[in-house]
């Protein structure tokens, strides 16, 4: 026993009204009827969506610099900081002629986040010294296969021609 707390169970006889159940059924129907006129606590997702909190932590993005080069230098600090062990990566050395692709001499040739393990705590973002990984206000979409939740660079790195705006959430964080 973990605690000394105990509950005394009473076995008192049911009254006639309790035995016939009808008052309880009528009471249940009344409660259901009453709730039909109350504001529902749920929304019809996905047609309706709730407004996110300004500091909502959603799908990650691997950012590029102004010149379109990947910021990540595969230092592994995000993976070490991750309490869910959701991040894995493979480091590679930048070759001659790849300076326009990767900002640092070392980069992540493979970078994966297992979204089923991730608890969206944001510690990877805090640990990153290169401003390479950020959580965004985007949702991780539903999938049918577990493997589809392993997000690689194809889904994480922001496209140069379609940048992911992180300023709104970052602004809220600095103001908080
Ligand atoms: S948000 Fe948290 S759990 Fe998810 S990858 Fe980053 S550190 Fe790991
Ligand atoms: S995202 Fe940041 S912390 Fe993680 S490996 Fe890249 S540079 Fe290091």
C-alpha cells in the first residue's frame, strides 16, 4: 500500500425509488436535454479549428540563412537535449562547391524527428546554438502509417522559395 488512505464502502439498502430506476432515468434524460441548449465544448474539426495559443509549439522547421544555406551544423545538441530521444542525425563534411547549400563546414546529411515520440517541449529549439531548429504554429498532419511520422529533411528544411515564418511565435516568446 502506497498511502494509508482508505475509503469506507457503505452497503446501505436501496430505497424503493432507487430500485425502480425511473427517477434516475428521467434525471439522466433531463440532463441530456438541458445540454442540447448549452454551448458545445467541442468543435467540428477539421472543418472548424480553434485559435491556437500564440506560443503553441507545433511542427518543427530547420531554418536556412538569408542566402538559402542550411543553418544546422549537426552538432547534436538538440538530440542530447531531447527528453523523448526523438531526434537522430548523421553528420557530413561540406565539400568544395557546396558552400551555397550549407552555412557551416559540417552539416546534417540526415536529420530525422520521430513525431510519434516528440512531446513538443521545445527543448531542441532552446538547445540549438545555430538558430537552426524552431517549433512553429503548424500542426503535424495525421497519417495512416507509423513510418510516415518519421520526418526527414525533405519535410523539415524550409524551402528557399517558401520560407516558414517563425517571427510571430518568437515575438510572443520574447514579450512573455
Ligand atoms: S520538441 Fe522536445 S521532444 Fe520534440 S524533438 Fe524537440 S526536444 Fe525532442
Ligand atoms: S539543429 Fe541546432 S542543435 Fe541540432 S544539430 Fe543542428 S545546429 Fe545542432
